[in-house]
C-alpha cells in the first residue's frame, strides 16, 4: 500500500526538513527568542516614553531581522550573498525609520529621530542574535537602554533649543 498519500506525506516531510534535529531547533528558538526579548526590551522603553513605535514594533523589527539572516545561514549562503541580504535589510529598516520621523512645520521641529534610531538599533540587535552573536546582541541592547533611559535624566540640564535665525521675510540689517 502507499499510493499517492504516501508521496504526499514524503513531500510534506521534506518541506519541513530544515529543522531536522534537536540542535537545529534549539539554535533557531534561542536566536529568534533572544531577538524577540531584546527587541521587546527596547520597545518597552519606547512605550514607557510614550512613543508611537513601541513594544510590538521593536519586537517585530528585531525578530524579522534575525530571521532575515538566520534563513540564509541555514541555506548556506556565501558571504557575498549574505552581504546583499544585510544591505537590503538595512535599506528596508531605513525606510521604516523614515516613517517614524515627523516634521512639524508650525513648530519648526522634527520628531521621531530617537524612535527611528531605536528601530535601526533593534534591527542590528536582531541581526546579531540571528548570526549567533548573542553576547553582542545583549550588550548592544544594554548600551541602548542606558542611552535611551539614562541620558533622559540629564535632558532637563540642557537649555531649550531656540531658533535664532532671522525670518525669511525680514530684510537684512547688514550695514554696508
């Protein structure tokens, strides 16, 4: 017996063979799980700062970035091909970060730069985790959290930014 059901079963089994042993499964779970947790830590800080891109966004960016490098590693991509994957990933994250930046014309200010930078960093943390550089991913996250949370404590000491430029319509007061 066997027939076509047997062929279907064998095809399905081959399709799911990328995680064929406990070592491979553990490696993927650790790398993606760490990216998820570290992205979550960055996103939690952004949530506490009441920013638009928060917990879920940072978790998705970090986990997605880890996945984008983990799969090519599993597939045996060359260093050149992995370089192209990373170039595409960095470009895509730049586009996502640009969406987090808002220019408020009336107030003449730009907002969202720190959130865009934290998304960029979350992608880097995800890449490190996906490549199996767990300690680097953790250290980078700790440094980022110190920057995001710790430096905020010193912000009240910095005088407010003022625009000292003359208005465009104002005639020049230059003496000749």
